[in-house]
C-alpha cells in the first residue's frame, strides 16, 4: 500500500516523447490538434481513512498506455438510456 508520504511514478512508455513534444508546444502557445469528443465514463471508488483509491493496471500488451495505472472506465459504443 502506498502512503501519502510516498510518491509513485507512473510509466507512460512509448508516449513519453510525444507527450514531451506536446507539452513543449503548449508551453510555446502553439495550438494543438483538434479532437472530436466521444462518449466515455470513469468510475472512481474511494474509501476510508487513510484514503484508498481503486485503480487497475492496464495490460502490458495494450497499444495505448501499456502498464499504466488508471481508473476503471472506457468508451461507450451505444447510447446510454436516460430513463
């Protein structure tokens, strides 16, 4: 268990270089690429004292953000019912 006094570094693997280029461009005030928003959801479970947060580790074989700790959730492929 990680306590509040510990710091955990999260790997971003092959995305480090592109993330650094993006951050540098933003810092220079350059506009980023336009993105089309999509429906998605995230579940954040927290409890206790000290605070505990439920996260999962993505599989190392995934194309996007392999081996990264994330909140459970994802894209929605069908419209959600509102009733």
